[in-house]
C-alpha cells in the first residue's frame, strides 16, 4: 500500500514528505475526536496526543482500503493503532493464513513479516499481496534454507522433517510436514520412525522433545531473536517482584525459561484469552507477540516491553 521502509513511519522524513504530498497527515485533534469510536478501542493504551498523530494515517489507510478493494490482515503483535484502527482481520500467523483463504478482496495487505505474506500468496495465488515494509523479516525463518534441510536429511537419513510455520516457502517445500507451535508435539508424535528432525527453532524442538519422550527429536540451530532474549533470571526477578505472578511462556522461549513446572502455552489465541481473563493473579508473558494482552480489558495482565518484533 505504501512505499517500502515505513519503520518507524512517523520518524522518516522522506517518506513522510512523500505521503504528505498525497494525503493530509498532519496531527489533528479535530479528526481524532471525529474518530472517537475507533479510539475507544485503544484508549487504555494510546494517550490522546498520540492518537491525534495516528488518526490522520488511520483515516487515510482506511480510505485507501476501500478504493483498492483491499483487506488488512494484521498479526497480533501489531501496534494498537493498526490492530484496532486498521486491521480487518487479526490473529497469529496460522489464523491469518486461514483467514487469507476466505477473503474476497482483490488485494491483501499483510501486516507481519515475509513468511506470513508468502503464506497468504501461496493460498491466494490470484490475489495481490502487499507488505507495508519489505524489510520486515523473521530471524527464525531466515536461519535456514532448503540447503539446511538437505544437510539435516544427510545427517539423519530417513528421518522425517517437521518445519515450523515460521519458514520460507522454499523451506516448507523441502520439508515433509509443516507444524504450528500449537500442534508441534502432536505432529512429532505422529511421525513414523524413532528420529524426527525439527526446524528451524531449536527451542520449540527442545520443548517438544520433553513432551514427546518416545521420539528422538533433533533440531536445526535456529532461534527467534526476540524470544531468545528472555532468561531464567528475568523470570526470577519478576517472581521476586511479585510472588503471586503467573507466567505464560511461548514454546519458542528457551526451555530453561521455565523455572517452575509451568506449561508452555498451547494454542496461542486461547492462551492470550485465558491470560487476559485471569482474575486470580497478574500475568506476565515473556513473549513479544502478546503485546495484545495490553489491549484486553484485564488490568491485571502485563507484557514485557521493550521486546518487539522487527516490523514494529
Ligand atoms: S517474533 Fe520472532 S519468530 Fe516471530 S516473526 Fe518476529 S522474529 Fe520471527
């Protein structure tokens, strides 16, 4: 929809000048007030002065969507102005991929990283799929290529390859089956043979290995730069700060990030929902994606800023 390199949009002088030649994007308190119904969806986390800056962009993009017959698919980790103000559909990468099969619009704008847009294009070859920022990549997806899969196959002859959805189309094509974090253990358990190769996330593989002891799980040495940042010490510090804390960890976090026997999160969306609904204890999630928790009605949930993924 927009030219490449929109990160961070409001700080990029050149891009801003280019956009302002076509759209009135000056901060506007009047427009912010006019768009109060949209702001009501995010007023708990976006201060009014910020909304006065975002509102002209939100209005322009929503107008463009209609003109271009486009839909916006936004990942859960998008900022609140996008998530609540622009997105037609929100979800994790799997939910967005499924949604992409149902859209009738001619253009899909994927607010996420490359592999998500690629997945939408695979599922919708006749549609135009756009990314707002061509530099929005995923460290995990970029950690392996089809050659890497071939290396693993050579090292473990006959072992099936299970690749996480956070991979390029090239890697998916070279694998035997694709999994999500929600069904990874189930899929590994169902594979034939004693040994299963998992790519590209070593932490997801190590966590699955614990859940499926009947298989020998071997893995590619890839990791998400965001999830890898959380350490057991971080969690100990948070527990010291609040002994009643309930911690939810995504399976992409290091296994040792679980200092107590807490379960890895299972289906992502429901985990987000249960965290948000929790009335017993505050929640803290070592997961970049769950910034959405900050957008839920529960004042007892918190998130771990400043950990954010590339496109933000
Ligand atoms: S959070 Fe990590 S795994 Fe997810 S898209 Fe960003 S870099 Fe990739």
